[in-house]
């Protein structure tokens, strides 16, 4: 390419996101991705295949492995792409966010946004493979651009992981709360003015996270025995507006309970309960998973959760 | 027909395309708002053809070229005859590049014909050449002929050239006709 456009290097970490017929070996996937040679126009792309799973089957440890791969190669590449099915991507992407302190480059999640059948909207028919290729190309392009943070590129609107929520649309499966999308695809990829720019600082990687944080949604008859609760390092709950948590929740003294409310509590907050507002549930859960490995002290944990290092708090 | 043009060279390719009566988009500002609603992939879905000047780099050039390949849009990649972008041309020569993507060298003398030929292949209503080659006999009155002689001398054009120029001005400024061209299937 012309010297005026220096070649950028992008690492693609593959977890899944492409429906393939079995068996699909790493070599097959690597060859398939290489055949999307349009990618090679925009950057030098290197592929690492971890597994090939639907989003619903991807485990926390696989996400951790993808993050560790990125951390190990952080200085070698200009940006990173993680291929991941749409299911659970909000959780995976937020976990990766909180595993990096002061992320200075982009990590872009992408995959197929449509199921295998063609999707018809008004007078358009969207072909899934073309959609995947376009998403992947956009993700690689974003990974070369002047932005940072964990980003989701599953359609023409590009959102930050910490502000992403599920959307009911088929064409645009994700939405953003508290801000517009950070980039749009028009002809090229257009970063919007509020998109965080790259930094030249050093990045810190926090590889440890707890997989034993229990996410609960209270409902009538909800029970959690002491012996069950003993398995967990913390509880993250979508709380009740008037009472925060059920009175039968036993472990306020032994494990932290983090309660997500939509507005400030109107009752006194019991000791050991941390109230959080203005954050998405996937972000809160994964932030807790990382923070609880760094401290179990409730005061320090509360302080860590209330830090806004990734602009995750509205 | 709508053509997307990406060009950072000194040659005004967009204007050249406009002279054929084609709608040209060079950015989203050129596209009417409703045209970009409901996009599933990107705005290139809405165009019929793409023209890219590939020798003068623009930030989004390779991304757009890659999208054009994915979408298999008729795409013309232009480069000056004396300034071949070798790496891009090498890439565009691979067997897996679809036939919808073509590459052509140009000079200031040949660019109009090159663009017209490409557009004609996409839309036959656009003439491949703007060279006058249709004979037309026109009977004039003596008064008219004398006036035409005088005009040709004043404007330093031969009579046929003057009449063609006059007709072209009418054609370019006739909004009803331009609308007809857009709606004509």
C-alpha cells in the first residue's frame, strides 16, 4: 500500500459467531477467514482460534483466554477483534472491558447478527454470510482507527460494550444507553466525536476474575440457603425498589450483596449491601467478578465498583 | 442510477459522472435522508455502481473497496497511467476478486471515455461515448442560416459545434427532462 497509508496489524481471536456445519477444524476456520481476503485490504490480519461455539455455549474461561491472548500480544498489534456469537456477547464483552485497566486500543467484538435464514425487512433481503463479512470487515477497520475500549460491531450502529443493551430489532440487535453509538457505517466507518481516542499510556491487565458471583433476580418465593450461598463469592441482584432485598436473604454478613436499582433507595441500606445505579446488568456483574478477586473488603469493594474507569456509570 | 465516487485526486471525476445525467454521491450529505434509513450493511447498498480513484489514498478507500467486493457492486478502480498503485493492483488481480470489480488506467484524455464505458455497462441508457456520430439533416431559412454564420464567427465555433453546444445547455438545464431520465426504467 502507499506509504501514505501505513499498514496496520490486527489480531482476530475466534471464539465462534459463524454457524458452521460440523466438523469444523481450526484449519478450516482459519482458511475460511483467510478467504475473506477483503480483510487483507484494510490491514494485516492474524487469526487465533480458541474454539468454535455458539454464543450461548461460550464459557467465562474462554473469554478469559481470549483476553489473555490479547494481553500477551498487546504491543504487537494496533487493535483486536474477537469473533463471538450474539448470545451472551454483552457479558463477554463487559468482562473483557474490566480485565483491562486503562485500555488504550480498540477491542472489537463481532460476528453474525442474523440467523441462517434470510431476513426480509420491507423490500430488503439480508444474506447472512454477507452480513458476517461486512461485520468482520467493519470490526477490522475499527481496530485500525483512532478509538479505544471494548466495542460491539454487529450492524451499522457501533456501540461501546459498557453502554450496550439488547435491542428488539433484527437489523440492529444492540442499542446504547446514555449516549449515541460511537460510530456509524455510512460509506466508510465514521467515528462520532465522543468516541474515546487512542492513548499512548501503558495498559494494566487484571487476569483474575471470580466465576462464582451469583446473579439473581428476586421473585416471590425466592430462597437462598446458607449452604448454597457459601458457594458464591458475591451476589449481584436486581433489587426491589422498596426493600432492596428479601428479608430471608441470609448472607449479608458473610458475602457482599450488590444490588442494582433504577433509583436511590428509600430504606436504610443494610451493612454489606452495596447499592449501584446507572450501570447495565452485564457491566455490573462482570465488574464485580473482577473486583471481588482484588478485594473482599466490602468498603473497598464498594469503592472499586463506584469507580468509573471505563465510563460505565451513567 | 446512483453512483458513489471516492476520489482525492485533482481530476473531478464526480462532475464528469454528473455530466452523463447520473446521480452522484460522494458522502452521506449527498444522499437524501430516506435513502439511508433501514440500512443493514452500509450506504453502499443503496448505490448502483462505485467509482474509486485508487492511486491517491483516502482513509476509507480500502474499506470501501473491500465492501464493494463483498457486495459485488459494479466497481471501477481508476488509477493514472503513470502512477500505478502496485500492491492494490496486485490484490485486484487475484482470481477470487469478482468480475464486478474492474481496474483501468486513465489519462486526462481518456478518463471521460473510460468512465462512460463503465457506466454504459451498468446502465445502457448512458451513452458509452459522447462523440457526435449521428447524422442529422436540418433545413434552415436564409435568415436563420445568416444568423448561424454570424454566431459561429462571433463564438469562434463551427456551426455544428455551436448548435450542439446550444442543445447540450438545454439538455443540462431541463429539469423536467432530468427528472424523466431518473424515472425512466
